[in-house]
């Protein structure tokens, strides 16, 4: 079963993303959430989701550190990490790239963009 992890410390953002992606549950996708970086990292290690929407500014461990751990230290290249943040300056995007993130999406985000990203990653043949 394909899995999507939504990691954001703000409940309403987690819920909005979850509601935006609920339609994929009918296609067999499991959607799970984490409220901080440490919880996100533990879930990634245990469940190895195919796609992670990851905020940068979170308690415990920030999103950049989570990304570095997953991509560089654990070598989980198959876990697609999309940074989803309000920090949209060029230096933030450059840092995301250095950390190994696969995509960088800024808030406010388009719900259509998120759904398109899920289709591209989880269902590439159905474009």
C-alpha cells in the first residue's frame, strides 16, 4: 500500500493537506501525519513512505535535518521528500536542494498542485 506522510507542526495545515489528498485513499493510499520532526523521522524509518510533505520549521527536529538524515545518512533515495513551507526565499530553496529534497513547495500552496504531485509520484503511468 503506498503511503504519504504529512509532517507539519500546525494542526490546521496537516488537516488541510490530509483533506486535500483524501481522494487517494480510494486508490489504496494510506495517509499518515506527524506533528514534529522527530515523529516524522521515526515514521519514515518504520513505514518508509513513498512521499513525504515536510515542513521546515517544526519542534524537536527541523525539516532540513529530517531531510538530511533520510536522504544522506540513511540513504533512502526512494522516499520522495517535498518540502512544504512558508519559507520561500532563494536561500531556503538552495538549502532544500543541499539537504536532498526532491521538491520545494511554498505556502500558501495550491491544492491542485499537491494532488498533481501525488499523481506524478505514486501513479506515474496514470498521467
